[in-house]
């Protein structure tokens, strides 16, 4: 499990984005300007989008989406931040990952922020291509004063 746990830092903010599909609107740079890191949950489609995100914050973590055949990133990742475990993947799996507190996914282009079987399911929606009436959106995971992370979806 990859760890970037900063136990001495009680506040941490992660910008979560998915399904950019070769599009990155300027509002994303404004919103993600102060984050500690960025997680992209797949369907990037072109490395240039990741270069733009790295310009906002070089601490970028990426998993592959079903439209990312030309990119070389893992299909899923397990990370730990602030004592919580996060499983990042593009398509929601059939079975919940063992030991994860959070399951972050994209693919549907529709935001989700729910708890099922004690696992927080979080989909930031699509930041590049709207689907079935869902607006463009991104997400944030924020930890304040050493507490637990909480999730927020921001419409673009």
C-alpha cells in the first residue's frame, strides 16, 4: 500500500477528478490551486491533461480508465492518508476492496457520495464530458484538525 501519511500535519486536502476525456476547463486550476495533491480516477485519454494537472500540483496520482489504452498507469491503487485507506479505481468493482475505508471511482460521469457496508463510495463525476444530464463536477477530500476525511462534490 502506498503511503504518504503526514501524521504531523492535521489538515490535508485532495482534489479528486475523473473522466476529463482530453478536456480541462480553467475552473479546475482555480479550484485545485490550494490542494495538497490531486487524484485522477481515469479516462484521462491524453497525457497532456496530466501535464496540465501537474502544473497545478506535481503531486498527482492516476489510475487508468477504460479509454486510457495509450497511458501507462495502474488500473487501481491502494493509498493511506491520515490513517484512512483509499482504493482508487475507474470502474466500480463488483466486490468491495478488503480493508478500505473509501472506494473512489469514476466512469459513470455522475457524482456520488454515499456509504455502503461501512465503505465511503465517492465519485467526483466528470470534469470533461457531461453524461445524461449530470453537470460537470470535481471532488475534494478534506481532513481538518486531525479528524476523519470528509467528501465534497463541486459543480463546475
